[in-house]
């Protein structure tokens, strides 16, 4: 299901994640809508499929408001942060991504927030704020996500990082 696609995001290649999202069958009208939106927003944004992301983000924002799923707003904001990163607007991408992930932490999703922030920071590469990269790496290490933490920590110590 969709939640499996999201859970495996850190260890499954983007192409396989896209295939999994495409294979998910719609269940009940309400039952798995949030899970499908969460997984699809993340995977499509990471793949840079902005047309699909726009549609999904719109759906997510509506459901966040009407369906009692405020985390979907944070997911849509994070997807927008990825778009800003791809467009070269590192400072706005980092600020929006950090705020989106803080909203997820406030809802108790510490690992998801740290993983998503790591994915954004890795895409920012040399433009990733070193302090944010270091803090994110520390959080990931504390959760046992050492491989992801190492990739993010490398950004914090990169000599060209301009924070």
C-alpha cells in the first residue's frame, strides 16, 4: 500500500517508488486517501514531476482542511521546498522545508520530518545551510539512521557550504 511506499522511501530507488505509487489501487473513498497523498506527494516531488505535484498538493491542502489531516499541508509545503531547491532558490527552499518539517515534528512524526528534511538538504548540496544540516544529521543519528545522517553531515562540513 501507500504507507509501505512512504516507509521504504529511504531505501528504495525513486524509479521503484514511482512504480509502487502507480500500482496502488484506490481503496475506500476516505480510508487510504491520506496515505496515498502522502506517498505520492513525496515520490512525485523527489522525481521532479511538478505537474502531478501541483495537482496532489492542491488535493492535499483541501483534505488537510476538510479531512482533519493537517500533516498534508506540511507535505505540500515540503514538495514546494523541493521545487524551490531545483529552481536554485536555496534560502527559501531551506526555510520552507524546515518549517514544513517542524510542523510534522509537532504532530509527532520526528523520523519522517528528519528524513524529508535530509532529502531536501541533499538536493541543496553545497547550498544547504551547514547548521541545519548538522542539526538534521544529529537527529537522524539519534534515531539510528546513520547512513542518511552521514550524507547530511557531509553537507555540514563541506568547505563550499555558504549557509
